[in-house]
């Protein structure tokens, strides 16, 4: 297949494009001219690249012939104090332009990377702008898929972790704090439960969906990606603390819960399992792999 990928230089996207190349697909990526390509440096010559910020965002549709699928993994979290307008441009306007081009040029499949945190009816305030943009684009995808021949597959990810993720993410920051034996780690009570899924298992889910795309329902479909089991934040942090034999003092309860905190989330993996997918990496094994990269 000829596949266009956004976010290919990021944590998930970089591992995804490597897997797609190994599967024999032709991979086209949309990136910024300023993107850090270190995660994909070894396969960059094998990819067809375009710089979206140089006006090339629509060039693949004109220059590469029929594109069989688009996988959208690029996102703006707002963690670097980006404006609301920037987040809307990145998370709604840009992928909506790609959807429009896909329908115009006959690309039949659009796989959208979504997050569990955008699902609740009442969004958590501290992530509200980000989650609102994710929700709005999902709604646009459903609208367009319901009124055209486009197949819009919403891939709703639980809490993804793995090697070489950004250090400001929860999992990596906890591991880093414990490995460095920082004096203390301030936390909530830790009763929130999350479904921690290793990044390789997420990549395999995308591969399974692509392999079975011809038999998936038309229009809008959603697949949840996780282990199907939730682990409390307290259990998770205590596990990392024990595995690293850290002297860091865990100060549970020193941070208040945020307003509208999601207290429990886990994936319903039955639809993916029906396609032959199962997660393979257990939490402790995945954490060991992440810790090895820190060492």
C-alpha cells in the first residue's frame, strides 16, 4: 500500500513508519522543515518526505498518484504554551484539510489517532482545550464518513508508553525521578486507574487494522487500543519505585485531583481481538525496556 503518515518524527509515528516499511509499504510523511528527525534518521532515505510548513502539505496527492491510506498521528498537546488557535490548526484544521484531499483524490481510508481522555462527556479542565480539539475532529470524521465513501477509522488509544518518549510525559517522568533518586516525587492519592499499553502493541494494532481494512465496516468505526486492564496510578508508581530500587520519597496526596478527573479508563479490546490482535508486552517487561534506555 501507499500510505501517508503525519507525525512520523514523533514517539508513536516514528515506530509506526518503521513497521510500515518492514511490511513493504511505500511510506510518505508530512513533517515540518524544523522537525527533529533523529527517531527516523536510519530510515529517512527510504521515506518520501514533504514539509507541510513550506506549503507542501497537499503535494503528495498531486505527485504520488493514488494514496491508499492516511494515518494521522500528529498532534499538539498544548504543553509548550501553544495558543488555542495553534492547537485548533494542528488538531482540527490540518487533518480536516487532509480529509478533504482524501475524498477529492479517492483515498479510501483515514486512520485517526485519538485518545481515551477525549471520550468523557464532561472533559477534564486541565486538558480541556486539547481534548476538545480531538473530539471535534473525530466528529468531523464521522460526519464526512457518513456522507461519503470514505472509511474513517478512529483508533482510540489508552495510556501509551515506551522507550524514547518525551520526558515530560507521566510514565517517563516517574521513571526518570526514581532512577535519579530525586528527593521526592509529589503525586495525587493515585486512585485513578489507567490502561498502560506498550507502544509496540499500539503499532501492531495499526498493522492489523491496515491488513483487514477491506473487511472493516464502511463509514465510521472506532477501535480501542489498550490491554483491557486498568492499573491504579499508585500501583504503577510503586511498581516503578520497587523495580528501580529508588530512594525517592513518594508523596501521595501532595497534589489535589484536577477538576473532572478521569478516575477509571480501560479499553474494550474485543473488536480488535476479533481481527486477531492481542497485546503482547506485560507492564513490567515494558517498563524494563524503558528503563534500559535511560541507563
